[in-house]
C-alpha cells in the first residue's frame, strides 16, 4: 500500500506539472505532449498495481 501512496504522489506532481506546461505553452506543445505521455504511463502502472493489490485507489 505504501508503494501506491508513493505512486499517487508522483502522479499528482506530474498532473500539476502538466497543468503548468499547458498554461504556459499550450496543450499542443512538445513539452505538454511528453508530459501527457509520461502521465499516461504512470496511470497505467498505478492501475496495474491497484488491480494486483485489489484496491480501487487512483
């Protein structure tokens, strides 16, 4: 469960970063697209972890 909490913290930080990038550079900037892809990857990992642990967090 501690691992999921850490992953949630990383995801929240990435969401904040994504929001900042979009506000400064726009949704279609290269930085925003890369950040979005990284966020997608983190969310997939989190979903797999919650599936394995049997919780519904994320």
